[in-house]
C-alpha cells in the first residue's frame, strides 16, 4: 500500500511563505524609518534653538553690567533669529546658479557659502549696518529711547517671522525688503508718519528697482561677450584659450579693488587709486596664471559647446564664493542693524551711544546666516538654479559675476539692496537675452550656415520664427516672473503691517511705552 502524500497543498504553502517574525521585523523597520524622518525634521529646529541659547549666553557676558541689559540680550537673540532666516531664504541665491549648472554639489556649495558669508560680514559689513540702524528711523524722531528700542525689537521680530513664513512656503523673498518695511511700520506705529526718513527710504526703494535691472543687464552683457567671442566661433577651444583667462583676470581685479578698500582700508588709510592699482596688478597676475591653466584644461577637448563647460566650472565656483562674500557684507545689516540701533539708543554714556558695531554682534549675525543656510538652505536653491531658465556653467558664471559686481557696488555705496532681486534679475537677464539672441543674432545665423550648410540652416531659422515654435522654445518661464513680482510687491506692506500690529499689541499689554 502506497504511503499517503503528506505535503500541504500549494495554496497552504503560499500562506505560510512569510512567517510572522518577518512581518514584525518589517513593522520595526517602518517605525525606524518614520523616527528617522521625524528626527530629520526636528533636528534643524533643535540646532537652531541651541544656537539662540548660545547667543543669549554670549550677549549676557558682554552686556550684563550695562543699563538695559535685558533689552540688549533680547535684541541679540532676535538678531540671531533674523540672521538664521536670512541664511535659510536669501543666501541660496548666491550658489543656486552654480548648483543648477552642476558645477558644484549642494553640500560643497553650502559649506563654501557659509565660510564666505562669515568672512564678508566680518570684514566689510559696517557701512550698510549704519544705513539700517539710523538711516530709516532716527532715535530722536521717536521721542524716547525706550520707545525706539521697542520699535526696533518689534521690527526684528516682524521681519524674521515674515521671512520664516516665506521660507516655509518655499517662496524666496527679499530679506532687505522685509527689515526695511518692518522698521518703517514700527516707526509709524511708534511716532507717526513723520518719524520715518522718507528721503532715505526713497533712495533705498530706487535701489531695489535699479539693482535687478542692473544685474540683468550686466549678466546679459557678459553672456553676449561669451557668445560673440567664444561660443559662435568655428574654433571654440582656441577662442576659449584666448578669452577665458581675460574673464578670470577681470573678475579677480574687480574683487581685489573691493577687498582692498573694504578690508585693508579699514586698518590702514588707503586711497581709491591705490586700491585700483592693486586690482590691476592682481588682475594681470591672475590673467597670466590662467593662461597656462586654461591651456592645460583645454587639451584634448572636442570643438563643441559641451567641452567649454569644463573651462568655466572653476571660475563659476570662484565667482559664487565671491558673491557669498559680497552678500555677507551687505545683508548682515538686515540682522544686526536694528540691534546696533538699540544698543546706541539705550546707552547712557557717550561711548556707548556713539560706539560702532561691536565685533561680537557682527559675529552673531555672520554665524546666524551660516547656521540658517546649512540647516534650511537646500529648500530654495533649486528654484533659482533650475526652475526659471536652464543654466550651464557659462550662463551661471554670467549670473554669479553680474550679481557679485552689483552687490559690491551697492555695498560700497552703503545701499541695502536686495540680493534676491539682483540674482533673480541676472537669471532672467540671461534667459531673455538668449531668447533675443536666437532670433536676431547675425553672428549665430552666419555660424549655422557655415557649420550646417545654407539650406539646413535656413530651414532651422524659418522654424524658429514660426509663432507656435517661438512659444514652444521660450527659454524663460513667465509664470515665475509673475510670481516673483507678486512676492516682492507684498513683502514691504506685509512686514510693515505685522510690525505695526505687534507694536500696537505690546502697547496695549504694557501700557504706553
């Protein structure tokens, strides 16, 4: 008699194929992943809170023996909070082009920007600090130091909250707009319309309009030079060997002039002519050094546009670093300008009332920008780098160099311009110029006919002029332009209104200040 088959049927086998232990392990894995995700979201908040606690301790060490120490410590903490929001929202404009062009990774870009932001704030941040601290709302116009200090505290809080909300909504706004609007709103709430220095505010407002136009114009000019003298030449590599070192020398010379005036010039008395001579010598030196370097980099490259990207990567990274330096010099004032104003207003002795920006206050602003950038910066980098127009290392180099030169000019004049406006204006300038150049450049038409033959080139040019094809080939996303204009338009009234409401609420809670 045959033995019965004791094997379970196939259906029963499939039901037992995943033991209960595996299910439990999967549940544990899911729980661990959820905990790690939560930790990644909570950790930046915890690190930011630790930074503010350290700021409070540092401020307590320096001002504990002075009158109004509590207000000073509160001002320093709010200044640190404002600086972190600047780093999270605004600094991404400096490196967005380089990341979008894939010239540098996000991690390396964040580390580089943090270092150069700190250097710019510490070396060259004083001029614009004075514009923010006294140029918009003067202490004597408010009536008493206590009211002025409260107005500045409220302005810091309102501007920081607005920028924090904008960052959470993934919307890059102008941190300069935010603080100037908040100071204006708090000043009006504290002492009426006459308390605001409207002439100074008009000059600052004009710079907001001029700076993106200047940034876009300079970026288009740099790109026009590259296209005319490098890209649309039959021997691209030969043209690059000739002109890329020139661009590197010009960049090095321009930043040498600025750094000489803003750095060494604060220690030793120097004439601008001396700084100009230094810039010329450094520019010539970098040009000579770049000639053999570019020649070695160009060795063996194919004669096409893709090959040229390799030659522009290092200049692009350098220009992004210098832009971060310039941003630190200009925008640190948005965080510490009101803090300095409070310190000067409540200082009873003459030395305190007339003191310049304390080094430790500048350090708080610089480190706060770096902390905010490292914790929350990656969220907005991709908007500037990839979503407005397509960037490669050559176009991104034009954007970074144009934005850097514009910010440097504004910072040397003491104007608190918006680096957001400048960087985005430069990106739009590059994209719009490319659209115009494709349709109208005689150099490009000649190049296409020489390379592809008359008939093929003419067919391509006719297709480009077809209305449907023109719409399809638009290189700039118009929707982003409308969104940016809308965001920029509401920033000043929103920050001003929030500051006025906060000042009114404090007055109601604690009586007339």
